C-alpha cells in the first residue's frame, strides 16, 4: 500500500474506484473516500457477484459458490492505479485481485488468466499479446425494440456507405476521439493505431504488445473509457459482437507470441521459418478452439457475428497473411513471429479470452500436436466447423477435460451455469420477427 499511498498523496486523490472485472468484463466494486481506502487497506465483496448473469439473475445451480455468501478479500494491484480522467474530483481507479484465505479466488476472471500464465511461468516462457478491438459508434437508443443506427457526424449526416480505412470518416468524430486519446493518456493506456473499419461508424483501436495481464487490464479500462467519451457527446460506443444486422460484426483479434526469459522469440527460427513450438501452438488452437468458443463468443449475440457475419472466421484453418483464416500468421521478422487469433468477439471478457487462447496454445505444445496443412486459398470455401450457438459451445466446454484442468474446474462450472441461465432467459423473449411473420401465418 505504500506505493499506492505515495501516488495518491502526490495527486491529492479524494476518492477511489475499487474495481474487479466480472464474467461479462464489466466493472464491479465500490467507490470510497481515499482516506478510508488507505486506512482499511482492503475491501470485501461476496463471491456470488461472479455468478450474476448479464440480466441480473442467478443460475439455478449455484453449488459452485459458498452457500453462506461469505466475503472475498479484495487486494489492490499497485501496478493498476490510474486517474479517472472524466471525474470532477481527483479520483483514482485501481483494479483488485480477489482472495479467500490467502489464495486467489479461482472463479475471478483475473485469477483465471493468472492461473493459465502460471503454466507458462513454470516452463520459463512468457506470452506476449497485442489485442485489436473493434467497436461501433451509434445513435443513442432508448427503446430496446428499435434497431441501432449510425450517429450523425460533424457534417450533419450519418454514414450510408462503407468507409474502410477512411481518414475523413474518422475525422467526422474527431471531438470524441480527442477526448478518448486524452483519457487514455491520463490513464497510461498504450493505445496505438485508430482506423475506420468496414461497418458504418465502426472503428478499431490497436494496443501495443506486452504482458497478458497488463493488456487485459488495458482493454477492460478502455471499454469504460470509450463509452464515457461517447456519452460526453451524446452517443453510444458499443462492443456488441453484432449490433446491426446489415453491418459486419466487431472482433477482438489477439496477436500472440512466446518469449523465453531473455526476451527471445520462441516462434521464429534464424532462417526466417516457424519453430516446432509455433506449429504445436497453432495445432493446439486448432484442436481446442471449439471447446473454448464460449469464452471467445460469450453471448447469444456473439454467434450472429461468427455464423452469419462478414469477414468472420468459419473454421480453424491457419495461413500466412490469409485473413480468411481464423488463425492468421502476419508477415514478420522471426523476432516478432506471432499468430493472430481472429475468433474472439469484441464482447468477450479480455481476461477470459486471453486465458482461453493461451490455454489452447499451451496444450498444443504440451501434447506436441501437429497442425493441419496451411490454407493457401480462401478458408471461406470450406465448411463451417465452429459451434453455431452458445448452447452448443457451452456443451463443448463442459466436456473438455484438458481445458477444464488448465482453466480450473470450478470456474468452468460457474461460467457454464451463468451462460446457460442467460441462454434460457434469452429464449424466454418473443422477438418482433416472430410477431411479424408467425403471428398470423402459422
């Protein structure tokens, strides 16, 4: 706490947002006076908050959590303390890890990622990741039955045509992105390139590569930041995987490589080729991605992107500079050799998505798996081979023992229970499509 106290004193902090990411990737926690935060040195919250669904319900099976709903101890991570740049008073935010009797709470998303990384640490390997996060800017929408629309830009008109990589289309929303960059700089979020994607008012932000926990924290905080910047200008920023039926979906592509303890890339060879370890890593992604799809595509809406979306991967093929593949090998020097996992949606919890993809690669290395032959044509020509619904994806996750072992059996049970409840709740809603086409026609 000494580091935190020194930082807070130097910046005259009066209030602290104490954050933990939940299963959806949203912030839970408490906002407390700085003096109380420093005096008490740790907060307590009930573990059951992790099994609350996105609708605020709880699964029918809650056997994986403490029936007495005893509290976890929240311990602040000093590396995560940052300003809340949009707050009126000097306010800090700090991400916490969750403990119970001195051990990390195994169903907390940050703990799940730490657990996966511990397998690499034992081998003296270090994963390096770089997420690319897509999102849409949309008009404010106060009626959930009304379809989303692109917002009005500075020229007074919404986008009506595809504007991939258009500088002028990004500039239509300059005031929002100026706030976004100011907020990110104040929080030391290492955002890199901003580009206009193919959808109407769809953007992509890239993060500089680095440590997996740090990058998951940055994506977690960036989502809050982007929503806040958009709100300030009267519009929404949404990270739904498929927010509009006639527009492409939004992904969170994850570039990933491995280094040894001296910082040497383990995926490339001196002659410019790919190492055996790299091929095993890719093979692990091919074998286990169907089993972790529920973590990469965690919502019912996610499968609208994967199953029907434009430019979304259809199968587990890999290829060099082939964007039709779910696993793309970008052109790179051997010292930067990496694979881009194109399966995760923008709606995925960054901690769980990183844990899932790194778990698959680790299992491939351990099992010395061999990948399928490289895909040198369009992978879209091959059949669809991923789960088509959240229900199917959860079933595969529940049955995969190697994935359960590396992610944690209790976490998998809790996640499956929560998402099954969300799936059931979704199917309890009768859609406008059903009323329009079935009401008087069947």
